[in-house]
C-alpha cells in the first residue's frame, strides 16, 4: 500500500517545484497521474530531487516488471479516479487552495473523500 502513496507524493513534489508550484493543485496531480507511466517517469526522473521517490518504480520499469508496475500505478489511479469531476476540479484550483500543506506560515489539513451515495445530502443548497 506504500507504492501509491509514494507515487502520489512524487507527483505532488514535482508539481510543487515545477514553475514554482504554479500547477500544484490536487486536480493537476490527478491528471498527471492518469498519463501513461512512460510519460510520467520521463518527466519525474528529470528532477534529481525525486530520485528516491522513484527508485522502486524505476527498478520495476527498467527490470521489465511491467505487470508489477502497472499494479502499483493502478493502486494510485483507481481510488483517485473517483475524484475526477469538473465541479471538484473547479473548487480545488485557484489561489484559494494549495497542496502546500506543510507550510508553517499557513498550516492546513487536507481531508479528501468522495461518496456518490452521500452527494445529495452534503451538497450546498
């Protein structure tokens, strides 16, 4: 269960350092995660800061363990794919929301959940 967390952490860290965090939003993280893994790893491995995050994935990729790698990536993609929604993306982009959750000047807690069965009861009226 660590693999999906590590992969998402690498993507979030990339988005934080790329163009000074201009695209560091949860929707951007989800969209990048859903690109072909060859594209993701080509982008992420160009940043030395991400080498330790990517080491197990690169070993699997370069070692020809595509089935294992696809399983690890799917473990991150599947739960987050439930979050793909234009409405949620709109709420989670812009200057009012940042994935910089470790900023001591602006501490925050990120709690993400999605339950379609509860959609009617929790929406704004």
